[in-house]
């Protein structure tokens, strides 16, 4: 398992968008991204900060059900 990159909220939203998530709303400093699938709808709130903490990024990865490798250093 590699080390998580230091990412901004916008960078995380871009990665999520590449994986099929769409921005459904923006309120204050948070962007809500959502992906609709046949089995379930996955909703992920992303803080729109310059730098996300490692624990926050780990939570976003867990909620999005995406592989951690998309967010790791190469």
C-alpha cells in the first residue's frame, strides 16, 4: 500500500468525476459528489479546501468505494 498524495478538494473532485461521479450541490465549503448505479447511489461530501488531511481523504476513499491506488503517490 502506497502513501496517499496531498490533494486539494478540487483535485479529489476531479478524480471522482473521472470515475463517474457528478457534482449534485455545493454549499459553503463542501461539494457533494454522487454516482448513481443500478445497485446503489453513492454520495460523497468533499471539503473544498486547499489541502485535505489524510484522515479526511481516507474517509472519502472509503465512502466512494474507489481503489485507494487512485489517490496514492506513484
